[in-house]
């Protein structure tokens, strides 16, 4: 059974079902793709020749001018014309099954546990927002490397004020952490409450 250091002293035992799973690269890759795709807005748009303003009248007569025939000044080959096969609003999301999501989450958490890149801290020690205290906490962790992901429970939202100004460090709630966030972090710092929530999410 794996364990993680508690910054400030002590050791936290990690649930073997959530932090001792086999790393499944295919599921992790699929989940990361799905999460990153879901973050895309998909609002890109280019106007076609039917949407560009103007071009209703035939520029010149069909024959007798010596020039190529033209039916609209908004043809794609004209300056100011429409775009052929341009982007249009769309959704990039695709489905990943719940069991696959949980397995991918277990794989990402287990990877941090295996590497020793996860630590636990007591969020109750942050009575008031203090960036200095957050820096000192991270300085006491020998394995700390950027980028670092700090995971907190919803009730510990105020603790995020102490970390959010630090460079190459992000703070997320336990219920909003995705596989892409875990894979993209070199080190993972979680509160005890957030650790319990992550364990529940990975094993539910």
C-alpha cells in the first residue's frame, strides 16, 4: 500500500484501489483527448459566398468584354469574396464511458503515487490567505516540481487565495480535477479532505 508525506510532519496512507492501480495508457490518452476537446469553444466561423455582404449584381455582361465571365464580386476567387470550406461552429466533444473515466483517473493518481510526486497538507493551518505561508509549505517539500497542482475541497475555497499567485501553480476543486490536469502536473499537493474526495471519485 502506497503512502504520501504530510507536509509539516507525518505520513498519509493512500487507498490501494485508487492509488495502486495499473497504468492504462490507452484509457488515459482517450480521457485526456475528451477533456481537452470539451474545453474548445468551437465558435470559429468564416463566411461563405452566400453570407458575405454584396455581390448581388453581375459585375459585367457575360460576353463581349474580353474578360473572364463573372457572376458575383463575392466569388471565393475574388478579393473580399467568401471562403470555401471554411470553419463553422461545431462541438468537439465525444463520449467516454464512466467506467473508462474512473479507470483513467485511477491510472493518473497511481502514476503520481508511484513516482512519489504527491503530498498531503492540512488546509486548516491557513487561517487567513497567505502566499508567504504557501511558499514556505512548498519549500519544505523536497519533491516539489513545477508545474504543481493544488487540489482542495469545495469548503476550502478560501485556501486557494494563498496559492493562486504562485508561478506555474494551479488550484482546482477536487470534484473538478480531470485526468488531463493530473497528467499535466509534475507534482500534486492535496488537502486531506480533497484526498478523500479524489479517492471516492476514483473508486465509486
